[in-house]
């Protein structure tokens, strides 16, 4: 009974993070850093979305990959439903695909590394999962090769200085992806703090570590 309640809590937390991120992604970051207009590269959603990996990793640590996948499935349903309600079909497809495959990869990597140093599984799993998430989302959402999902965004595919400041140029969506992944890396390291703090309270259930 307690395990079911905790699992439900993880599902609710994942749902909250997904909804919050889908709302905050509509608001560009304000300010300038090293000559870079942050609003051209990032939204506030980039800072909340990586929390989903923390929730997945805590679920995986405590209950194993099977329950973690259930929590991800719940988040996926919310992500797709919300995205189709507030965004274009192409963005919805990109968002749902990136979330699902990024989180599932996170679960697999975490489970492989769970017996190693305490920080290695959550950090490496979240970074690899975030990398796949970023590649899938920005490619599906903006790359001309995936126009089968919907019309191209003319502004996104225009060439411009990388990150807005470098001499080399690339389609704008490349800079958006680089900025997004940079934040995910930063937040991935920060998320080690709550993960480490909760380790003593959220111990693996009996038999979970045998699943690795």
C-alpha cells in the first residue's frame, strides 16, 4: 500500500513537471550573458524540464525500471495531450517523442550503473538521456529533414551566427539546441544535490538491485 502511494506521488510530480515545463517553454529567458541575448536561445522551461530526470532516477532507484517506465508513461500521456492542446502537431510529436525516448534511455543507463558510485548512475543517465531528448526534439521540431511532421519554421532554419556571437553560422535551431543542452547539463549536476540528500530516505525496495 505504501509503495503504491509513493508511486502515485512520483506520477503526480512527473505530471506537474511536464505541465510546468510546457507552460514555461513559452516564456523566453530575459537578460544578456557574454554578449548573448538569452531570450534568443532559452526559455524558462529549460530549467524545469530536467527535474523529470530526477523523478525518473529516484523512482528507478527505489522501485526499479519497471515502475520507472510506468511513471514515464504517465508523463508521456500528459506531455502529448498538453502539447497537442497548446502547440502545433509537429511540436507535439517532437515533444512527446523526445520525452519518451530520452526518459527510457535514462532508465536503461541508470539501471546499468546503479551499483557503481552513488552519483554516477543519476548523472550519466540524465546527461545521456538529455542529449537524446535534445537531439530528437530540435530535429523533429525544426530540421527540414523532418518536414513530414509539419511545415518548416522559416525563422528556425535561417542561418545565423552560432549562439548569436560566433563567426561560424548554422540554422538557428542548432543554436537553440546547444543552449538547451547546456542548461540541461548544468541542471543535471545541480540535481545531484537533492538526489544525494534523498538517498538515505528513498532506499531500494528488496530485490530491486538484482534487476540491474
